């Protein structure tokens, strides 16, 4: 007489699948609610004339919203400004993060305190950081101007945020300050996984410090580097809060970034259709940037 | 491969989630608010952040005399007010009573966010005869009244009398040319590096009103009676004003270059500290400058707007009846009317709240009988000049071109005004772009 003590493989497989889906579905539902729904809603909006001041006339307009935003003057300005901003900030944030991580990896005394200090800018809410930088950089009463004037470096206050040639640099500087801690931590984590023996072997082979960094450390940091580049590019392209607090896209349109343009179309011009079209265009640009990164930094299976 | 997939998935989710939240924030303008969420006697009152403690105290007094009605107050920054209200109204979170402005009246009515009060609160419309004409006009659309005044005021020219005398002048400038002359003299004598600071922060809705005032002051117009732009006509007053502002900043260096990042509170502080001698602001700031804790306190005076006609902008900010009250039904509307009457109308035969604003904060008022109140006269004369204020009020005009698309045009116009002041485009080019945008918006709205 045989007694069945364990479920048959087929039954076990079904149970296992049920468990898998049972645990994944709630998460998927949340993702659908917060990502998929806005995505579909925005897609629908982008193909309709949705202007809040014309609430009872919302015809389907196909790709007209896309055509209108692309042909506007502000679009060219926003694309150019966003590219400049990303080119200014992504390499700087990455290089600074890597540099600080390399320094922290030297096992200096007070390592914990230093890490906490490095993380400080990241822990400050973006809007608070923006207000702080505004008070520092203000062209009439900013403390940076006060300091530079006292040191004799300038002879009158510099309008950092209202000179079109300086405003973008000022916003980029605030962004870099706020953003560099995350790459630092990611690179530091990556550096701490590199066994000292590998570097020691390179040293015995008479590799210089630069050669050790270039041919040993850097290749082993490809994974965090890719994450940093992808993340920082996304943040640079979609940055909004700092522009909102610091310059409002001005003076003129000199700091009007793509995200600010999308915000303006939606909440100031009350044109939801064009705002949605701009969001889609921004996503398309980001997807392209991410694919390019993936191709440039070819990750091999073994780094997983 | 796995890492690449994970990175791609992570990137996709974050990108989509963050970006589309902007697009989806618009909400559904046809969405109805949840019914039965609050009792009809509980009103949502939304204001921009100015003297909140006074508002709270006024609410307390109202609730004391109307125990069946409770008020939930929410305040938002003036700079974000328009955008936040757009979000509130479109997401089905419409307030019952809210501050509004002649800036936005047409836009908000077109969007279906405000209700006319003459039908819903007929008692409030009876005050109309006592309001300054520009204020009544600012709250009226298609012969329907949409509010009762919170305050009505003038955009005025303010100068530091002590600094003007120090520069060797006996009185304030009468024209823009004289203003330039006095500022140059001050700069030369080292009295101020930048004697002029007219705040032009891009995201401050006041900026356009200051430009309008300067154009009006010199006898110009922005739009004609058919709401067609005239500011872009060759040799227009608007062109002259923009050229004057650009020259003052870039050529003569008598205007603070940081004015493009400065709003009202910043300029009040800078003027109070004696960094500048001339500005254009809403009149109530004169009270703050002369009574507040400032180094130059007591030295400030108003003058008629420099120019050939000395006209200026008269504006009104008002209590409006929001869609929220109407959606809740008659009881909520009735409570809202009562509340609006307490704040913008008479209680015990007196404009109590309005008088309080005038006495304590120096806010202007639309209710003309208050000018005859000795207590109000005495209070104004402490920091201003009732006679001159009356004279400027008589010369005041409402903003021209107020249409449902004016709000969207204003945002674009401010960008172009910046470009002209910075010298990035000529005033003529900037004004033409503003006119083109106007026509585009008019067409879009079937105007």
C-alpha cells in the first residue's frame, strides 16, 4: 500500500506558479496604476486637443500636438538648453562622484563622518536645496556676491541668475552639488568589491597608478558606471525642481529645459494635449540615450 | 545580459513614471467631486499666502457669528497660485470660495471653474454701485459678476524722497526721461549704484502689470477695444518702454540687472535698505516701506506714474465662488455667499474686513465709501497721501486684452519682455512675437 506523502510534480509546479503570480500581481497592479495608467492617459491626451480653457471641445487631432510643439520656437530652445545642461552636469557629476569615491576608498580616518558629509546634499529636499542656492546666488543680496566682494574678487554684485550667460552654469552647479553623492556611494560600493590582490598584482607588474586605475579599476566599475550614466542622464533631462525654484526657466528662456517646457505647456498654458506630447518626446529622447549608453558600454555576462 | 535588462527595466519604469506624472497631472476637467465628503456648512477657502494670521482671525470671527459654518483654509504661494488652482479645479478638488484676480477671470470662467455670483448670491451684487469702476469691471464678464473685492489697488511709482533731494532734485520725476536723468545723477554722485529696480521676475504675475502701467503712464495702450494688439504698432509706447528698460539696464546701468530675478518682497527689502531709489509696485507696499522695519523707513513717497498722461493699472483681487460649492448644492452655495458677504461685503452696515485690511496692511479698496472714513484717511496719511492716491485712482485703467487666453499669452509675453530687456532681441521683434502668439491663441479659441 503506497501512501502519497508529497504532491506530484505537476501539482507542485502549479502551486509554485500560483505563489509566484500571487506575490507579483499586487506589485504589478501598483505599477500599472502609477505608471501604466498615466502612460495611457497621457497617450490619449497627446492625440486630443485638450485645452482647459476650451473644456467642451476636445477633438481627436492625431499628431497635431506633436507637430505644434516641435515647430515652436521654445522647442528648439528647450532641446538646446537640455543638451547643454546634460553635457555640463552628467560628466561632472560622474567624474566628481568617482573622484570622491576614490578618495574615500583610501581608508582615511573618520571615514564614517566623511561619508555622512558627502551624503548631506543628497539628503536635502530639492526645493530646499533650490531655495538655499537662490539665497546664495541672488544678484541683489546673495551671500556668494557678498563674500566675493569682501575678498575683492568682484567690484559689484554679479547677477548669477539673471544674466543669460551665467544662469545655466549656476543651475548646473546647484544640480551637481545636489546629485554627486549618489554616484559617490555607488562607485564606493563598486570599489570595495575589488580585491586588493588584483591591484597588488598590477603593482608588482610595475603598473603606474594611472595604469592601475585605467586598466584594472575602471573596467571593474563598468556596472556602477552604467547605472550612474543612465540615472544621471535621466535626471538631467527631466530635472525640474531646481529650475522651478532658481530661475523659472529665465531669464528669458535661457534656462528653459525640456521638463520646464512640458510643465509650462500643461500648467501655465493649460494645454494638456501639448504637455502630454512633450512628455512623450522627452521619454523617447531618454530611451534613445539609454540605448546608446548600453551600446557604448558593452557589459559582458561575467560582470553580473 | 541580466544586468543590462535590469538596468533597462529600471530606467524605463523610472522614466515613464516620472515623466507621465506631469502629463497626467492635468486630471479630468469633467470629473465630479466625491459626493457627501463634507457637510454643506464646511467650506474650503483657498488663498495666496499673504498675512495668513489676519485671514485666520477674520475666519474665527466669522465662525463665531455663524456657528453652523466652518471654514477650512488653504494657502499657496502667489507665484504658484495659478498652477496650483488649475490642478485643484481639474482634479475634482475645486474649492468653494477662492481668491482670484482680474488676470485670470476670463480663463477660469472659460474653463468652467467659477460661478457668477449675481444669480447665486444676489445680495452681493447690490454692493456694485459702491465699487470703483475699474474694480467692478475687473470682476465682470459678459455682464455677469464673478466676485466681491478682497482688495483693489493701483500700481504706483514709489521713490525715496531723501535720496532724490540728496541728488539735487526738488521733486520726483514726471516723465521717463526725467527718471533717467535723476537716476544718472544719483549714480554719478554715488548715492546708489543702481537707482532703479522695477521687479521683473519671470514667474511673477506682477511683471506684466508693471509693463502695462509704464505703457499707460506714457499714454499708450496694449490692445484696442476689439482686443487686437496695438503694442506692436511701429513706434508704439510699448516699444519705447521696452527700449527704455533695456537701455536703463544695459547701456546706462541705472537699473539693477538682478531686477529680472526679483519679485515684490525682494524689492521692498532692497528699497528699504536704501539700495535703490525708484520702483514700481502695488500701492500697499508703500505702507510696508514707511511703517515696516527698514533702514529708510519714512522716506518713501508715491508719485504719479511717470509719463505724459500719468495713467496706471488699477486692478482687483477678489473672492470668487468656486465650482466646489455649486457641485455640493444649494446649502453650500448659501453658506459660501454668507462667507463672501462677511469678507467682501458689509457686516453691521460696515465693510469690516476690508477696512481692517486698509488700516492694518494698507491694502487698497474698491469700496469708495471707505475713502470718506476718517479713520481710514488718517491711517493712509501715515504712510501715503490720500489726495494723490485719489488722483492716481482717477487716472487708473483696467488691464486691456483680458480674454480667456490672456493668461497663456502673459506667460509667453513675460519671456519676450525679458528677451527685449536683456537685449537678446529688439523690442520690436519681441513685441511682434507677442502679437503673433496672441493671434495664434485667439484663433485656437475661435475668437
